[in-house]
């Protein structure tokens, strides 16, 4: 085990910085997610397509990352009976990508990244309206992960999930209160 792998307590959440953070060393085991961090996130941030956050050590080595974007759910996929207006698209916060380096998998960092993403989404609603947090799970394992945190399926695709912002607020409060 390297010093980096042992230093989990040294990890902090930071806004992604292509000059400071060591992207090329990151390997989550999924080439698409590695490539996104290594080649596209910086471009997407410059173009206003996504905002990225990393969990990194003081030397800039990345243990995990998560991205956010604004989105909207079309009327055709809005769940009925949930109190949402039936004739307006819903503004959403999209968790676009989330990954943990292989050296840190199985140590709770996925949950930490998700909680960070939920906190950022809730805080953002004070400035920009967003009714739900939306995610497109990469596979069934990712889908199961999000379902454990209260995300629900949307009718268009079993991997297209959402979490009402009110539920995100409650979940964050429970986590912070240690429940």
C-alpha cells in the first residue's frame, strides 16, 4: 500500500483544477470514466457544460471525482402523482459522472462523493431552481448504488434515476446529524 492509498484522512474536496490535479494517474477501472477525467472534464468546465469536483490529497492526486450540470426532465418522463406540475419540464441538477480510483474502492468514497454532490445540488437551489437530482446510471451496479440512497427510477429507462430535492435535503440532514 502506497502513502497515497494510506492517506485517506488527507483527502479533501476541491473544485477540479487541470493544472493542479494529476489526472493521468487516475484509474477507476472504467475506461470511459478515466478518459472523461483525463481528456474532457477541463474542456467541459471551460465551456460551461459541467462543473467538476475531486477528492484529492494535498499533492493533487485524485481519489475520486464527480460532475454536475443543469438539466431538465421533459414532461413525458415526469413521474405522475408526485406533486410536480404536469405541463412544465422540471429543472434538474444532473450528476453526470462519478468515479473512485481503484486504490480507494470499497472504502466509502463513492458515498462521500455522492453526499458531496447532493450537498452542492441543495446549496445551488438557493441561486438556481432545481426540483430534482437526476442521474443516468452507467450500469446495474451503479443503479443499485443510487437506489440505496433513495433515488427512484424514471419511466423512460430503469437506469435513469431521480431524487427529489426535498429528499436530498433530508438525507443530508440525517447524515450530518449522524442518524
